[in-house]
């Protein structure tokens, strides 16, 4: 996969995850996929389920990805500002402009780091303004 294809696939991951398109994400991520939410206290609550800072493939598909639809009225409405690729590494800088189910406006900033192995993604690290997340949607 060349750099343009990797950037396109990473963007597809961001937008298909936000839309909860499980089949598309299953094709993109590796069997040993890990999603790391990069914050000191990374545990978060979704209903009665507590998730840690690192999610396996199944946890991401079953809880992480659906959480975006469960926590936001009309999704997070991600946009991309910059995509950078160097070897198997892709970084996307982006934003969200959503409304949480509690009515609060959620306009966060993101840096997503993807590591590729062939045409699949075994690692995603998500960096965001965690104070804003907790203030707007809670922990």
C-alpha cells in the first residue's frame, strides 16, 4: 500500500467508525488490532460497561465504535485538516463538531496515529482534549 492509499484508508477508518459501519472497519483493521485512548486515566463508562484505555479489536467493534452513535445526537461530524504519511505511519489531525445527547456542543480536536502492516491497521492511538470530553459528555 502506498502513502496515498494508507492516508485514504486511515480517513476511511475515521469516517466509517463515526458512522458505525462495522463491516467496513472489520476489513480495515488487523486481527490483533488495538485502539489506545491516550490519556492518563483512560477508563470510561458506557452504560454498565467500563472500558479501559486500550481496546482489542472485538472491544472496539462492540463498544468503542458504537459509543459514538450512543453518545451523540447526530454523530461527531469529524473533519480532517491534515494527513501525513511516513512509511507505515499515518497521522491525521482533525476536529469534531457534534452535539452530545445531553445537548452540549462537542467541538474537540484530534490527532489520530495509525500504524499499518500491509493493507491493515494493527494500531490506532487517539489523542484529544480529554478535559473537553469529560466536561461535555462526562467520564
